[in-house]
C-alpha cells in the first residue's frame, strides 16, 4: 500500500486535480448512486512498483503514475454519486520499506496537500483522515488537520484517506478506549457489545464499505478495514493501480449490483426456492 494519491503528476509536470478550480466547480452534478449501487467503496491501491518495473522505470515513476489514477478515480466516484471513497494510502506496515522510499512518499503527501486539496475543496469533496498520528512529523499532522478543517462543511463525496493505518491497530485503539471507560467505572465489561467497539473506531459515523476493490491481482485484505469489511463484497482485478480509471470502477460497481448480498441469511433467491 503505497501513497500513489499523494501528489505529483506524470512526467509532463505537476498539475492539480483539474484543469482549474472553475472547471471543478462546473463538474457534473452528483446525482446519487443508482439503485443497488454501493454507498461506500474502499480501494487497496496496489501495484505501483510492479507497474514501473514492467516498464523499466524507477518505483517513483509508479507512484507518480498512481497519482493520476487517484485523480481519475475521485472524479469518477464523485460523478457516479458514491457517498464515501476510502483509499488505503500508507499502511502502518509501510514503515518497513526503505527509508528513502518512505521519505519520498511523505514528500508526495506534502505536495498533494499544497497542490490538490484546494481543487478537491472546490469540487465539494470532504476529506477525512483515518490512522495513527502519533509519531508522525509535526508538519504532517498539521497538514492533515488543515485538510480536514478546510473541507469539513462540504457535502459532496467523502474522501477517506487511510494514512499510517492498520486495521488491527484500529481495533486495539477501540479496545483501549473501552478499557479506559471500564477502569473509570463508566462501563461494565459484561455490557460491551460489537456496537461499543464500532462506536470507538476511527470514523464511527461512516457506513461500512459495501464494495472493496484491490488491484494487481493480490487477494488479501492486508490489514485494511478488518472490522468494517465483515460483509463487504470483494472485487480483485489484475490491473496495477496506475491503470485504474473510471471504466474500471464502473465495471466493479456493475458486478457489485449483480451480486446478491445475504448478510448471513438465505437471500431472496434461496428463500424463494
């Protein structure tokens, strides 16, 4: 899980989300998702390095190409009326990568915030950041807070960036908060339910993802939204993240609509049979 969305564009030079803020303001109005479409789509953006290696390019070129995929996907999700788009940008395990690559990814984050957030704001996108902020550099924490504060009142697409995020860490975070309530006598441990845990996750007000997409033909969750994905439909594609676009997103949504979600029950077809 790299940081493809966090900024620079292709080799032709850095450009913000759209050609101009005016273009963003006049973008296709959000019409809401069609019947049966997912409200919340989550994506594990995988394969930047392999995309670059297949072309004889450095890994940084893959991250740059991945930026354009993020821009395309945010625009497409907004136009399709998706309510929430969550992108796995930097996992808590990504710290194990070479220090030079981690530093580069953080540089991309800084550039993204300076160049693209204003455009997202003009599009009416609300930005949310989930993940641990402890241990991050102070300027990164400040920039993340600025993104959220600037777009807090927006009512368009909610773009959730999972940054320094790990699903197990999130569940442990919820457990610690509940343990504090128990220790302070405000909660009986025998009364703890799954609702208590859900209410103490990073973004308890957001719906669970309906559809989770992973690129590069890898078929695992990699510590992403482990609690929230209990009944999420999974869609794995062979394309590397830099090749992802609106048509790919539409194909995944069409397959989602064709599936029957049972949530542990028999489902309509089985019940009728």
